[in-house]
C-alpha cells in the first residue's frame, strides 16, 4: 500500500496558492499500480450484489469504469451541467468560492438498485455529499462511497453517510 501512496505526487500551489494537489495521474499511468489499485478496491465488493457504479466527473469515471468492469455492473455518469442528453435531475452545492452543480439522468436506476459511488479523492467531502443527496431520492440503496485516496485531515467522511465511506489510501 505504501508503494501506491508513494506514486501519487504532490504538486504544491495547484490550482492555487496554499493547496497541495494530490496528482493521481502518476498512479494511473503506472500499469502495476493501476491494476493493483483497481483489484484491491474491486475485491472489497465482490459478492456484494452491486447493481451499478456511479462515477463522478471526471476522475471518478476512471475508477468507476474499472470497478464496473471487474464487478460486472453498469456505470452511471454524474456529470457537469449540460453534458447529459436525456432528462436529468440536478443538485447544486457550495464550494470554497461560489457553487457548482452536477447532473444525472432521471432514469439511471431501477428501484432498489444497490450502488457504489466512485471518485478519485475524498477531500472536504462536499462533492460526494452532493451526489449522495442527489441519488438517495432516486430509490437506490447506497452500499458505499469508494475512493482511491482520502485526505484524512479534512475529515470529509463526516459529511457522508455513517459507516459508508471507504478509501484505499489515507494521505
Ligand atoms: P471535495 O468535494 O473537497 O471532497 O473534493 C472534490 C474533488 O476535488 C475531488 O474529487 C478531487 O478530485 C478534487 N480535489 C480536491 N482537493 C484536492 C487535492 N488536494 N488534490 C487533488 N484533488 C483534489
């Protein structure tokens, strides 16, 4: 696990001064690390009867698609406004400066679908909390929110449903 942690690179002052950006592109680009990361996460959910993975734009699509393939499920996309072509429902949420919105197709799920929501990194938890709020009214059962990595000091998991957050790497 330490090898996986070490391959994630710190980029200071990106996208703005004072932020240490955790750059996962180095992990994704390394064949062994990428495979190990996906295998370890997928292993956690084998046999859990998951129906759909929900991937959050954009880096959540990478983990989400890999998990869906391994688990034999579909993947549903949560996208920035105006990208999804059919009927959508949307949610707005607060960022450090201003606000943002995310959308999902209205008919994405069947009643009672068990889903995992996937994203690359848990920071403040604002994005994942918004996606939880967006889909929990759609008749699904949220099995877990899954991340490649988590910035533990930000305590983002306190914004998410109790006991339903898992991250492979604690940074
Ligand atoms: P948050 O809503 O604060 O949990 O973060 C939302 C998204 O922003 C995450 O999915 C990450 O992709 C990205 N993000 C936030 N903080 C960082 C960081 N320090 N390094 C890399 N990505 C970040």
